[in-house]
């Protein structure tokens, strides 16, 4: 179970995402090497590893953002609900189902809080004001931001604090009703209080979504993730139950990394 | 190429190991003194009490340092297992002190027991001393083979204790003073042997992550 090609023992578990023999390149650079792992529905899965190990590349492959980089390519298979996301499906549809939140909060600076949240819906052609209002409120509530901004919806998204801006970006990602939420170091630019709120939010969101988070902060992975994957030089070294990985890792390399014996 | 890092946490872990080894040496001396005093009929209760109390204080210090290292460095994997085990092992060493004190008190309760047959206690005492040494060496060297050997050694002490109790129960002309004092001392020795075995379990856990089903 706690091996490079992770297959959890509970064969009846439902996997939201199945990754098989995934390889990714940036031009000649082989960034991901034969990654196979399954991601369970309604769970938080953390990807850890040193800088440049392929963490961000891995999650960018999960919603086909990797291919937006010039000279980037991918081989292998990624199945979302048993459907190969690279087999002739419009990547826009995949990105609607698999939302993403980035390291630095990036609300649209000229838009109000309201418009930021519903931007994706409007782009998808939703014009009904009632529907937009409902989606906006639901998304802000899910992102635990509604109570803080409900009286200031016309203010610019940039007027919020860093932590609030990140939750606004999470609300924006949730508004289009994705099934999977990818988070690339979502709290690395935030203070400990804002980080705590994002972590609580992630835990509460897994009831509705499958979450994959890249983090440099191993304590964060230990706090919020159900499963943790350790990547090193593009290879999946170990993947399994978070508590087990942090108490008794199976691989010497994982042990050395998480105990800070190499960086 | 991997960059090898010196970690701030290592200073704390080294101190934790050294404090636990200090306890190990003191607990070994305490138990040996109590066993030898029984054989020679000496009253060493006061001395044993002081050492036992010192062990209790040292155990608190180990716990405090362990908590501090956890709070400051958020250890994981083998570091975390070492810290958890140092807390458990230091408890084991403090129990050695407490049982040594209980042994020394038996002489006070029964005064002269020089007429009693001491063979069982001497045999169990010898085995327990050996087990304490093995448990300390297993911890100091993180030696999983030594740690595993304790379980078999413990069976010897268990047998001596149970044989003594059974014989005392069925002997027609049993000397009550000898039977009671012998049972008590053997019971304390048997508990020390158990704790030595638990220390072995903790060493196995530190090295391999394997948990024991004992206790």
C-alpha cells in the first residue's frame, strides 16, 4: 500500500481520479516519471516534495493545464470518474470539473467581489441574475467568506486582505460547481491566522469535493490531508495514509525528507 | 546531489537520549542495590528511596524536554518515534526505581527473613539484572536483536515467580513470613522484568516502527 505505485487496499473504495503511468515533459526535461496513483473521492490528498520535484506539474496535468506551457507534453492516462481526460474531451470541460486555486491570491483586480465570484459562470453564458446571485452567495458561504463581505459585495476584490482574497479565489473556483479542487500552495503567502482559516475551509470542503493540494509545509499536509504523496525528482516515492507516512514512512528517502535530513 | 543538513532538533534529541541513558544507569544501580541488600540482609530503604525519587524527577525532566522538542520542531517519522519512546522508556526506568524501593521495604515489613530459602529470588534477581543491562544496551545501541531477546528472558522470570507461588500454595508446612515476603519480592522482580521487556518493545518501535501488542 505504501509504495511508489499506490493502490489502496480497499478495492471497493471509489476513486475520483486514477493516474496510470503518467509522464510529463517540459521540452527535453522529463518532469514526471511513470506516476501511478489513485485519488479517493471526498478526500484531501497532499503532494509534498522538494522544489522542482514535479508537484505542481502533477496537479497541472490533472486539469490539463500542463499542456498550456509551450513544448510541454504528457503521456499515460488520467481518468476522472473512469473517463480518460486526455481522450478527445474539450479541456475547457475538464477545467470546469477540476478547478484550481493558486499560490498567490489572484482576484480580478478591476472587478467587484460579486463579479469575481460569478466571472466563471458569466463566461459560461449564465445571465440570469437570480441564478448568479444564488451561486455567488452559495460559493461565498462555502468559502467561509459570506459573513465577512455580504455588505460589501460591490467593493473591489483587491480591497480584501490576503487571506480573504484567497478565500474569494476559492469561492470563484467553487461557483462553477467543480468536482475536484486543485490547490497549489494556497496558503504559502498567508499569515498563520489566514492559513488556519484556509485549512479549516479545506477540511469542510471535502464533504462536497475531492481536493488535491500541493504544499511545501509538511505540517500542513500532516494537519489536513487524508493521504499524502511524496515526490522526488519527478518520481512518486511513497503514497499512502498521512498518519502512517508521517509516523513510519516505508521508504528511507521519505524518512530523510520529512525529517529534514536533506533539502 | 543531496544536501546533508545539520538540524537544530538534533541537539534536543541528543539531550533526550543522554537524559534517558542517565536514568538507565541510575535505575540499574537502584535495582542492583535493592537485590543485593536483600541477599545480604541490609536495610537500604532510605538510599533506595532517594534514588527512586531522583528517577521520578528525571522522568518529569525527560517528559518536559520531549514536549519542548515536539512544540519547537514538530518532529515526524523516526524522530517522533524516538521522542515517544523516550517518554515511555523513562517511565520504565522510573518504575524500576519504584519496584526497587518496594523490594527494600519488604525487609522493613518482615524484619528478619534470613531463615528463608533465597534461591528463587537470587535466580530471578540475577535474570532481572541481566534484563536491565540488555534493555539499556538495546536502547543505547538501538539494537533490535537485543530488544527482541528480552521477551524470552522475561519468560524465565515469570516462571520462577509462578513456580514459587504455586509451591507456596500447596506446601503443607509453609512458613508464612517466607512465603509472603518471597511472593512480594518476586512479584516486584517480575514487574521489573515486564518493564524491561516494554523498553525492548519501544526500541523495536524506534528502529522499525513496529508496534507491540503487549502491555
